[in-house]
């Protein structure tokens, strides 16, 4: 499986939904909580200026947020990405 990193905050419902979808897929991921301003800045730079959470990276691919990942899953593109 691909290396997955998800930037989150503890109270974000979209973060919880993204983690639930990844869990359903049996995907292991690294969660990075961005309460620290330095970590959020790193996330923002890596996510091409996007400051909202979650921001999801699968391998070298920036998937985006939960809505982006859910749309990718509906289109049949998430499983192949996870299998890298």
C-alpha cells in the first residue's frame, strides 16, 4: 500500500469522515495534527496554499480534502491509488 499522510484537527468532522473512509479501505495512514502553526504552515505549503483540513496525500499525490477523496472513490480512482 501507498504511504498515506492526512493532516487533521481533532474536532474536524471532515477529518473524521476521511479517516473513516481510509479505515473502511483497510488503509494505514499517518495522521498529522496541525494545531501547531508551524505544522499548519508546512501543510499549506505542501497543499498548494490550501489551509483547510483535512489535506490528504497518497504517495506523492495530493488528493485534497475529504470531498475530493470521496469523489475520487466514487469515480473508481481511490483504490488504484491506495494500491501503489
